[in-house]
């Protein structure tokens, strides 16, 4: 069945490029969930579309806005009921004529020969580098929780040096880990097993490491850790180089009890009522 799934994915690619909505829908389960990142190329946000009606609305919106949208997958990994494809996407706006090209990836999960979940990903450019070190973002005069700041920084380096097991030394056993809305693996992951599952799925696609850029003290417990995520697909030339922000709540045991991920610092600051 796995080769049949690969062929179905290729038919989806071709149907989308020639703007054949019916052919696209023919390869999708009626209850499909499609997480689409293409709107990020137009300054929007990744969005989830559900069912044939939702996916048709997505296609109508993209095809009505863009004179050209073309996906070319150059590497395909057959993982049984999951197919991972990487390559490039090229778009051209109808009104502006502006052209954009980005690395592009997609994960297709199949059931009974139909795609039940599709998650797409574009590689955004990193934002301008923030100031080095840790700095105060609030006007309350409360002393920074330097210990929590250091814990956040150490957790990043631990992941780089020792992988997931090293990272989990800084994570509470009942942690709630939330990837960014634009993630290829959205949802809520709970506990150490959940974090292993999430990061393991990402590891199937990218060999990545993080570079700590800045830690912002928010309150006595939360901190915002701004990191640069750098990675490369093991099976293709697709790369990621993007700045993310983790909003980390640190409990009394000095371990992260909640981690929420944002694709830029401004979003994380807004989540706690702050601004750049």
C-alpha cells in the first residue's frame, strides 16, 4: 500500500499544479484535515481546512489570489502510511505580479488509500537579529528571575548537545508542549512521551539545532526564549532557518511545565500583553 500512497501524493501534486480541484479532492478522505502554510508567503498565517468543502475553499482562495502557484517536490520519503515530500513552491500575485519562491515541505498521512491529513510547510526568512543577552521587557521593577532565564538558556544548549533526553531534564513530567500553529505537527503534546513523539516526528524531516538568541524575563515564572532554528532535510536540500520564540512557564520544581511556540518574538510578547 505504501507505494500506492506515494503515487496518490504525486497525483495530488499534479492536480494542484494544473488547478484541477476535483482531481485533488478525489485523493482526499472526506474528513481530511489540511494544514496549509502557503498563506504565509502572502503575509498571512497557516490555517487548517477540514473536509472537502474546506479544501475547496482553500483552493478557491489561493487560485483567486495568485496567477501562479506551483509546487515541485524533488525528494519523497515513503514511510508506509505517511509520505514526506520536500521541494520548492513558487507563487506570483495576480494584482502585484510579485513572485516569491520558498523551500516547501508536506507530510501526507493516508488511510485506506486516501489522504486523511496533509500538513504543509514553508521556510520563512529569519527575522532581524535581536539584541544579545537577556533584557527586561516590563516596567514593574520586579527583579528578573535570573535562575529561570538561565534554565531556559541551558535547555536550548542541552537539546543541541544531548538530544531529546538531555532536553527533558529541564522539562516537567506533566509538561504541556504546544508547537506553533504553522507547524507540520500541530496539536498539544503532553508529558515526556508526548514531547518525544513531537520532536521525533520533526526529526523524520529535519536534522535541526537551535541557537539561543535572547531570553526575556516576563514574570516570576514565564520567560520567552528566542531561538534560531537551523536545520536541513536528510533526504534533500530543503533547509530551515527561522527565528522562533518559546513562551516557557517554569514551575516550583524549576522545570518547564508549559511550552508554547511562536514563529516570531512579537507573537510571544503579544501573548503576555507586551510589545516590541
